[in-house]
């Protein structure tokens, strides 16, 4: 017997969690002496008020779609991949190597090559934690955290060493060749009379991200592999009984997850920076956790949550520009979203389930209900 | 009896879990210095009632009286204070603690550990002497057997000066010999004036050891009688509410060619313990081989090896072709392809994915079959149609393929699993605990399906801890003990007593089976099988 | 490498190991009780900020310390609420707490001090001063032992000694007291504790509170002992290194001391590349030293060098069942 209707589980709970996070954030803004309402207006204006603003919002959202999908795919196999950050860093390395050392004739091919390279490098970085989890039982959460730090050290090493152009003082690679530059929305949608998305970094990668959403949806709900991933995630014992190899599922799922996280690099490294800089990921790997939790691990939910976080990110940047509220406010909001949609899920869920149970029983008022136990 | 104050009196206890009413207005009087049995089917609400008495759950309504005083038992601490101790079905021990530490936990004297441990060590010695409860206080729980672990649980209660001891299905994990020892201990405790409540679903135990018995059915207390004044058939009827048909209707077997041959099968688990000790047997077409034994004597491992998800050494042949026991093709998928179907012992953790819908479960394990796939993608429409048809044939209720498996009752869940496995027309069916937690109606139905499969000329390996089930379904019975097959019997030529002895590891000649003997047996059987073929 | 350089490196090791050690022992209490905590980083950061901020305002480091501990314990309370009361995912809760601290400290610091997310420089009583042990000056000139005592053992801030004393204290509490027995039991099999009539929830909250207290000390040391003020993200992954040390130490107090000293030593070496080059004769990348604690932990986790088995009930919320 279901405790509450599915729409409540899918829509109501994330919505209430979001409202709770928003209220607390408003209190924080109030506490530091700013006006939450004015702040919200500024954020909406700065992130949705013009094609330029949208151009940034969608650019950030593209990053978060990739990292959110990465976390979501892993969650279906009951794996918690905190390593999106490191995998995205390595994805950046893959893109950089492919853009710098292969002469591409056209951006379409470069995009394809970059996506493959990014995915391969991201997947490779997820492989060791995956293999250790599958074969040695080392907890993937801890190993992926460790691999985030190892990735940071590795990139640091490469960017002040081998990959830095001679004579440069900056820890970054040289600029990628012209042929690898991806068309931005400005290039694609502006007409001679009206310039749209002028100067905004959103680029063709956004559409790749949308394709990735559809692909992940099909993978999880329409393929044998997806069926097996979900089966393993729900019950390891049952998976073994059915002849589904846990080793294969863990490794393949983590490779897909790492690949998706790595693919973020076609947006931020290839599409925007057009070179690899230190800390290119800027925490997007971690935001993927919030996005996946908020989106209930469903690609469509991930898309919506990624747009929300794109809005928060761009809005937060605007806020920092025009008020004394620092950008880190967004980190607070992100934390609250993770807290309410992830860890405190039951706090929202339990009273709601009780409510639905009571609504259902309303015609029979004589029956006693016991407190939650 | 009315002139005495009951040790425990429950008045009008009710308890609901969500929409499920586990206990309905239950009243019971337990007299001091007696062994009081509470019997009922799985899910009748026995354990819930006792958990309320032990403060593990709180009743929605009703009163608890201990020694004539109204007592509130909001938590286990209160139960312990009231002199109640409980031995749960699943032991509540800390695996890497010593016996002593487990006994002391929660009953320490003062904040420092040393004096508590020293005192407990002394008292344990006294208790051991008094009640035949010998045990090494420094042994770690993970290193001792289940019988010993149960003793630790009893000692825990006694150390807390419990006058009333509740035991929940205490013999489920014990051999008959261990169970006898336990009963001796319990009788000793009663003779010292302790009150004992024994929860069980086994009629034999009730008859053997209790003074009074209360019967529960579907959350209600249906009767309380003196054990001496009742009989097993009467209790059985009170338990299930109608006459039980224990015997299954079936025609004599017509065994055909050998389907499954097992030789020298050996399993060593991850801790290095030998779980199967080079066993051998065979099953012919049109024959049900029942494996009897106390849980934990290697039956589960046997099913897992044959089902393809546990590594083993030795030889297993299906229709003359060897099955891989280690390596790449030792998995459930390869087994299904070879014609082995498997209804596993634990449907919640193996047979079903509880959060998957019924239709997804009906394809489970067979999801890579061509009829369920269209190119790269799964053909969900085909799977749903197949599931709906199977659920209808097996009368699964409610007949909704979209409902999640967890929302079906135990019997209907088991029907889903059995439908999935039997309907593939396998050469060999492995079926473990087919009716555990299944209501009577579904039991009959499932038994009929097993027999029907055998009558179609298929081989069936039946594993069950319910001796009645083994006796009524099997064409041959093999008894397992400590990873060995102690002997094979024909149901018509044996009885529960003999099987019980075998289950305790005692053969007729009272000497352990040697490997040579098994080999010789096997050779003999092969010779005769070859002659017939 | 000469003797004095060695003393210097070891001296730095002790100072860098202290916040790791306090945080590691904090995690030990929590995880031994079955509550995984990847939020050590966040709690340290919150305490580092609050200690420095309140010390800067009041001029007293002790008042600051109380505030810092309070902050860390408040976050521990959230973790408890999520993972004990509401049976949420402990890993997710830890991640959230790390972000909460990373965001809030900067937002509040900016609002209070307007210095780009940092506190003012601390000096005098607003910092933990060094403590000279008795006779340090007198015996400095004795060869070998003198410098070891005077320069290595003596002359640290109070919290360094507190951290070192916490090791035997933790061991004693865990293995010699009733509380410790129950704490270890609740991390292994909460049902055993529950049926023995002890509150699982109470014990776990107690463990989480101790974790808050110790991370509070760790954070306070960072901003008022090791450095003179708070800067954004000043924990710089120390919470995760502490976590790594905890696994490395297999959840045991004395091993934790060893692991933290080792990781502290690696951090100390990273500050002195000249020493490594002088000793080994070739250059070792600073990045390698940075990454080494994590690499070592992965190796340990992989079980190639002894197996690390976490408390059995770790990470699982306790649900009553028969």
C-alpha cells in the first residue's frame, strides 16, 4: 500500500524542500542587513532579464546538467559519486590535449573529438575508485573524495609544468586553435539587426547536454543495462541471483558517471575558456550532487534543477556585483538544498505522509493513529 | 488457577502498523513458574505482542500487569526493571565483543568497566553452574556457534535478574539436539520458579515443553488451553481457522533419465569454513528430491551453487553436460540458459526487487531474452503482456502488473516468483522454502504447481526446513547436516523421528559418514542408474 | 640535513598534525558510534571562523574558543538531526554541512568585517600563545635532548598539548569506561544496545556532540594557534585528510596519532622542498606531497596494506526491527 500519491513524492517534496531552503536563505540575507525581496528581484533581473543574462544562466546550467546526470546515473546503482569535481577536471585535461595536439578541420569534428576525449578522461578517473569498490569493497565515496584531491594536485602539476606554454607566467595551457572554437548562442541566434546573447558564454554544448538528458533517460528506463543498473541499485542480492554481475554494473555505471562529469569540459573548457586553466570546474562537480538530489535522479528533474542552479549561480554573481552580498551566498543556498532534499528528506516526508494517511482515513474518524514509530 | 496472581497479564492490547492491524484487543494471563507457549502462523502477531511486552513497541491501547501491578513499559529499560528478559529470534549481540562484554552491556555497575566485568565474570560462573549454561566468557561472539550465542542471550536476561523470560522462535536455528538442550535449560529455569513465554509456530515444541498454550490467528488471540488437555490437530485448527490438509495429492513418480548429477561438491566460504563437504546426489526427470535439515547446514549454499552465484569445486552435470562451478559462466544467467529455474529461499532479497513493479519482476533474470528485447532497447510492451498473462494464470491478487512488488502479500509475491520460474518450462527447478511466510491458500496452490511440474517429467530440488512439507512433497528425501548428506530415505519408509536424528547428525550406525562411504554409495547408485538406462 | 633542520621540520610536523589529530579523533568518536562524518571539514571551518571573529571582537581567545566550539556543535547538531532523528543519508548530510560552512563563513565574515571574507589579524590575547614547559630554557644547551625538549616538545600552544592528551584520553574512554563500551556497541549493532534498554539516539547524539567539540578545538587552533586570523576556506581539505587518517588508523586512537603525525610530516615537508632535495638529491614535486596522504589512503582502502574494516553499523540509520 502506498503511503502517498506519486505526484507528491516527485513534485511536492522537492518543492517544499526548495521553499524551506529559500526561506532560510532569505533569513540569512536579512541577518546580514540586506533586503531579501530586493535581492531576489536583482537575481531574477540578472539571470533571466535579458538574452545576455539567459546566456550565462544557460551556460552554468549546461555544466550542472552534465555533473547532475553523472551523480544521478550513479545513484541508480546506489553508488554515491562525489568525485564529479575531479572527473570534470580530468575531462578538461582530455579536452585540452585533444584540442591542442590534434589539428581539427572543423568545430563539429572538434566538438565530437572533444566530447569523446572529455568523456574518456573523466571515465578513466572514475575507473580506479569503481574498480576498487567492485573488487576490493573500498567505499566509493571515500575514494572519489580522495581522487578529487589527487586530480587537483595532478592538474596543478601539469599546468605549472608540462602544459604551460613557454614564457607564460600563468598556470594555464595556451589558447586552443581557432578551428576548435565552438559557436556560441550569439553566433547562432543573432541576426544582422539584433544581437542576441551578446558576449554570453552559452554555446552549442547546451544542446549536447540536452541530448545527454535524453540519452540517460533511454539508458536507465529503456535498455537492458539500465534495467540491470536499477536492479543492482535496488537489491544486490537479487542482482546476483539473476546473474547480473555486480562488478560489471559498478564499473560500467561509474565509467558512465565519470564520462558524463568529464563531458562538462566541452562547455567550460572548449566552449568558454578555450584553454585549460586551474580550477576550471569551480565546484560544478559538487553542485551536481544538489542537482541530482533535487531532480530525484531523473534526467528531466536534473534538467529543471540544473536550470534552477544556473539561475542561482548567475543571479548570485549579479548580487555580488551590485550589493555587498558575496557570491558565497549561493554556496549557502546550495548547501540548504542538499540538506533538505537529501539528508533531511524524511523531515519533509514524514509529516506529509502522515497528512496523506489522515486525509485517506478521514471518513473513519474512530480509528486511532499512533505516533510515528 | 484463579487464586494465584498472574506473572504477566495483558488486557486489551492493540497495535497497528500503518493500515495493518498486528494485534487486536489481546488479553492473556501467564501464571508464574510455568512455561506458556504462544503459537500461531507467521504473521499472526505473536512477535509484535511480545515486543510490546518488552517495550520495543508501544501498544496503541491496552494494559500490562506484571505480578498484579499495572506497569507502564515504554522502553526496554522499563521491561528489564520489571523483571522481563527477551531472547529475540535474531540475536542482539555485538559480534566483535566478548561474551562477557555482551552480558555486561547495559547492565554495568558504575562508569568504569573493570569492576563491572569482574563482577559479571563471577556471576556468570554461578549461573553456568546453576542452569547448565556453560560458556567461555572471553570468547568473541563471531567465533562461537548459534547455540552458544543463544545461551549468551539467555545469560544476558538472567544477569539482569529476569524472572520472566520470553523466547521468540528459539529453535529455528538449532539442531534437534541443541533444541533438546535448550528445553532442558528452560525446564530447569521453570523449576527454579522462573516464568517462561515461548513463541513458536511448531506444534511439536508446544506439546513437548509447555504447560499452557495460547493460540493466535491474524492478530487475535483465539484460545488459551492447558497443553495436557489439547492435541496437535486441535491446535492446528485453531491456528489456521479450518482443517489443514497436510498431505498433498499426488500420483506415484515415474522417474526418467537422470537430469542432475552432483559429485564431490565442495564449498568453502570467505572465512575458510567448509560449508559443503564433497556431497553427491542425483535427481531424475519426473522426480522431487527433498532436502531436509536445520537451517544453516549447507542447504542455502547448495542452492546458490546450483543457481550459479556461489563458487564451488566438484562436478555438476545437467542432462549429462557439465555446469561451470567457477569462472565466467558460473552465474544465474548461464544457468537459466541451460534450463535451470530457481525460486530462491529469500524472495525479499533475491527473488524479487521489491521496489520494481510486478511486470518488471516477472521478467527479472529473463530480461535479456530475445522476446523481451527490440534491438538496443527492451520491449516493455511485450514484458507487460507476458506478466499480465502469467499473473492471471497464477491468480495473483491484486492482478495489477503496475503495482510495486512490495505492495503484494507474501503469498502473492511468492506466486509471482514461482510463475516466473515454472512458466519457462525448465528441466530442473530449484526451489527453496517455497511456502515460508505464505498463507495457507497459496501454500496449496504452490504445492500443486510443484507436483504438476514433476508430473510433466521435470526434475525438482526442494529445500525446506519444514519437515512436513518435505515429507508430503518429496519422492526421495536427503538429509543435510553440517555440509554433508547424512542419508537418503523414501518418505514411505521413514518417519519424523528418524529424519530428526539424521538432521542432528546421527546416522543409524552412529558413526560419521566417511568420504569413502559416500563415494561407494555414489558408485553404487551410478551403476544401478546405468543399468536402468 | 642537519639536526637543527630536522628539529624544525618535526616541530612544524607537530603543529600541522594537531588540527588533523583533533579532527581525526572527532571523527573517531562519531564513526565508532556508527555515524559517518564527512562534514569534519565544515565543522572545523565554522569553528575557525567563529573563534577568530569572536576573539577579534572581544579580544579574548577563550571567549572565541567557546563560540567556535558552539558553532561546530551546532553543525554537529544538524548532522545528528539529519542522520539520527530523521534517518537521512549521512554522507549527503556531511556534504551539505561542508558547503554550509564554506558559504556562511564568508557571507558572515564579509558582513561583520567587510574584509573580503576574512577576519582582522589577531594578536596578543586574541590568539593562543605558546607555552614554555618548565626548564626549557635551562636545558636547551644539553646536546641532543636539550633542543628536542626545548624546541620540539616545548613551546607550542595549549591546543597542541590538548590534542596530544586527547589520544590517551580517547583510548581510555573508549576501552575502559561504560560509555565507551556502549559507544562501540552502538556502532557495531545498535539493536543490541536498544534491547539492553539503552537509548541508541542518546548515545549517538552524545558521540556527535563530542565530534562537534573536538572539531571545534581543531578549527580554533587553525585560526588562532597556527595562524593569526581567519581566511576563506582556510581548512584547505584538512577535514578530508583527517578522514583519510581515520581510515588509515583503522578507527583506533593510537594509530590515529601515528597517521596524523605522518600526514603532518608530509605537509611539513611540502613547505620545505629544499630539505627534500638536500636529502634525496632530486626534486620532488610539492603536488606529489600534497597528494600523498590521499594516495596512501586509497592504497589502504584498497586493502593492499592491511584491511580497514569500518564499524559494522556505520552509515546506517537505526530502524527498530525484530
